[in-house]
C-alpha cells in the first residue's frame, strides 16, 4: 500500500472533497491527491504546518495534552488537518457544505495505514 492509495481512499469516498495531502512538519508535501486542479496544496501545507506547530506549543504550555487536529471552516471550504506522527500530518480540503463528520472519520480511518508506511 502507498501513501497515495490511502489519500485516494479518503477523497474517493467523499464526494465533496477537493484534495488531500500528506505533509511534513517542515511544510513540504510528501504526497497529494486532488480532485480540484486549482487547489494549491503546496501552499496550504506550508501554512498549516506553521499553524499546527503554534497550536501544539500553546496546548503544551497550557498543559492540555497534544493537539491532534485543527479544523477551519470558511465561506468556501472546510480544511481539516490531522497529525499522523510527530513529523507528519494530513490536510484535507472539502467544499463548505461537505460532510464534516464523514471527512473526519475517513481521515482517522486512514491514519493507521499512513503510520505503517511512515
């Protein structure tokens, strides 16, 4: 099994998905799968890696435990980033009216496969 197969399983089972990427904490996209060719997962990965690091620092400083997921809902899209390991996370982009719960479920389901590959 490869990274791209795990990513495709998420987007193929989610009709409103725009794209998904496996990203290193340095902001570099390792693998991606897009349904929307205009989606810039490279930039999104770079920006969300910084945001995820900040949230992790804040959670640690407040003794809240490790941050696992960040979700941002905008007028146009839902962006969900979820930690795979200390070095990697996945970021999923879904249309704003997409199924948020199913998106999270599918991501969580594929985390185990991605962890094995890493």
